[in-house]
């Protein structure tokens, strides 16, 4: 098969022939129809984000595909099934605290690195080997436009964060980082889940206008000034109700003060979910005040990725039409244009901009 290979950090990906993967017990092989190219992919492949990928490696996180081979222990999946391949792979020998690797992308700790050594290659290839439990059936309509459905890579993450915070229908949510690629997903997913209103702070006025135009009065945009007290007051005023939950999805380049300002808008007994990259590349810690957390009975929770069942939930939201992919701007690239796709994704990382690689097309 052909695949795009990261031979070393800082070098362009190379498209070349590599051996076809084989499905063992607990595994399937999938023909990759579309894989999302994230806006920060160039930072990963350039080494800036210091992800623990070990070249040479076929990168790529998550994919829409068709099953071409199944292992002997699959009971419901069939060759030819249209599926979503979740990149969040968990070890099978510890149900309480499993090690995690993001197949073809990243990992956590020594155990995650061992998983990544075995499930080394990701979705930027014509074929991909995936654990059986990481494959989820898709509705037939996804086969009409798999590049658009590859946005599951982004939407599953934001959905997992909203589940972690226990977002309930009718609640008021504040999305810190709402004008970004992942944050705007959280806005759309939250409203699809029945949020009463979503407060969307940001500095990018064009992105705020886009969100307001798409979602109407349930979306409350706030232009940030950089002054913590001023911004906190503006977000509270825009909510026009107690903020039940805050989810932070800011990138590593954002200062911790922006996250802190947003978090401290949450009401007494409210919830704060941290899913972004603040502090990963250095900078000040979040420094939420201990007395404020304690006296207001605020729950602060970190969340990396999402539980396995979240894949089923986000697919249902899409299949039902509650979460609409139609307004998203999608640009697809063939495998030979993988480096063009990475460059395009870098330049088009705004709200609802999607870049997809279609390895098996043509």
C-alpha cells in the first residue's frame, strides 16, 4: 500500500510504498477513505509540539473508512462496513487506569509509548490496522461525503469535554477558545446537545460574527480586551444568567490569564473542564485561587480526549441532523498532496474550516 511517512521531524512527509497491515486477534484493517488534517499538524511534524512520535511513522489521527479485513473475534462487524476509526487506543490490561495512545499522533507515559510502538501507524495511508473496539459503524450517508464526516476527529473531542462536565439541556455554557477550530466545535456540539445559551469570548471579531450568524440568539459573543476584570464582567453580562459550566479549549499559545478569566465566570457549584493546551509550551500556570474554588464549591476537571461510548453519541448527533456538517468548509487532498494539505490546514484553522486527506481516492 501507499502511505505518507514522517521520516524525521522538520522534514516534509514522504509518500512511498509500505507493507500492508494485517489484522490479528482484536483488530481490523480498514481502507482509509478520509482522515482529518488538523490545523496544528505542521507544529507536530516540525517538532514544535514535542509529541512522542517515533519516526519513521505514518501519522494521522482518526479516519472514516471501510473494513477490508477482520480478526477472528469480531462478532458484528463485516467486511465492507462503513466505519469511524477512533484514534484513542486504551490498554486492555487495566480497566481502572488504562494507558492511552493516540494512534499515529501522541501518547501518555511509558505505557502509552509501548502501545504506540505496537500500533505505530495512523491514518495517512491507504490501509490502517485498528483495534476492533475502536471501530464504530457509520450511517450510509457518511459514505457520500467521507471527507466531511472526517470532522469527527474534532467533534468527538469537544463532545467528550461536554460529557465530562455533565452539560445538561437548557444550561448556560461558556467556551473559552470559542473562535478556534476546536472551540467552535464545542459551540456547535453544545447547542446540538440542547444548551440554552453559549457564551463565546474571543478577539477575532470575524470569527465571532460567523458564530453569531450561524447560531443566532443562543450564541452570546464577547469581544475580549485582555483586562481580566473587564472581560470577566463582559462575559457575565453576555450570559444574562448564571454560567453553569466553562470548557477551556485554548491552544498552547494562549496565556493562562485568558483561561483563568473565563473559568472564574462560572457560578457557585459550577463546573470547569480543562481540555486545551495552555502551558504545554511553557508560560505561567493557571493559578486558580484556592479560596475561590473552595468557597464556591467549584468543580475543576481535566479531560484528555473522551470515553469510548462518546463515539456512539457524537455519531448519533450527526446522523440525526442535530449537529449539522453542511455549513462546514471542507477541502480535500489526495495522498500525493499530503504536504499541501498540511500547509492548507495551517492557513485555514478557523471555525468550521476542515482539511481532509483522502488516501484511497483516485
